[in-house]
C-alpha cells in the first residue's frame, strides 16, 4: 500500500467504529492485515468512464483514479 502513496501514510481514515479502532486503522497498511488489490487505474480526466465501468461491473478489486504530477 505504501508504494501507492510514495511511502506516506494516508491523510485520513473514515472509521465508523470510532476512537477504539481509529489509531489501529491508521497503521493497518504497515501490518499487512489488509491486502488491497488494485486491478485498474484511470486518469482523473477519465472519471466518467471509470464510473461507467464500475456501474457496468467491468471492474474487480479496487479502482484508483490517478492525478498527474506537474
């Protein structure tokens, strides 16, 4: 997971449980407890196509939108 973020931890975690699990959620990518399978990526400019593909069930695993760095 850290290769996706260039070695940075994620800036936010949305955890519906709350304070008892929040800190553990932040460090989950380091423990290897969650395996994220990114099977397709789309440039942000193709977000409409990405949505259509997801809605049409043409995707599997996680779908990532990418932004070009300037």
